[in-house]
């Protein structure tokens, strides 16, 4: 049975959106890794404490 055109359009759009989100996630992780590599231990500790406060709020 063939998928109706309107349903196929929805499925195609969802597939493209999923790929886009995957690409964004990869880009974000890559940038985050680069950011972490160029940060001192003291800067990392301060950011960890600040982030902990954000999560508690």
C-alpha cells in the first residue's frame, strides 16, 4: 500500500528535521569540547559551581 502524499510530506519533513537536530548536536558538542580544552582547571571549577547553582534554582 502506497503512503498518501500528505503523510509522506510529513515523514520527509520529520526526517530532515531529525538530521538537522543531529547536525546541531554534533556542532554543539564539538564547540563545547573545544571550549573545555582551552579552559584552565580554575575556570572549569568556577563554571561547575555556577552551573550547579543554576540547576538548584
